[in-house]
């Protein structure tokens, strides 16, 4: 159950929590990964840093983040680039 400004809302209704750190403090996290010949360099280290940073800030990391990164690397390679940066 979600309450926004004193009104009950469906959980899938658009809303922004007053406790959202991204809204109140503008927190954010990103990693820039180099891609060489279809492979992200030191991907495990990037994913670990991303997880550690989001955890420290209390930002939930999407459960499908590994798949999102994998698809970005595939797209970078499919575009014909031998080297790319994925953020």
C-alpha cells in the first residue's frame, strides 16, 4: 500500500518517495566500463564497485543489472566498434 499526500495509491502508480535519496540529496552511482572486442574489461570489479556504492548509499540495485550490462556490451560490439565505453 502506498500513501502519497494522504491518499492511498496503487503500488504501480507514479510517485516519488520523500525519503528517496536521489530526490532529496541527488545521490547517484555509475561505472564506466571499457569494452574491447566484445568483452568488458574487468567486469567483475566494475559490478562489485557498483554494488558496494549503491549499498553504501541505500540505493536499490536492479536485480537484472547484470543482464542490462551484458546487453549494453553486446550492443556496443554489434555496432561494429572494436573498442567502446559503456556507462
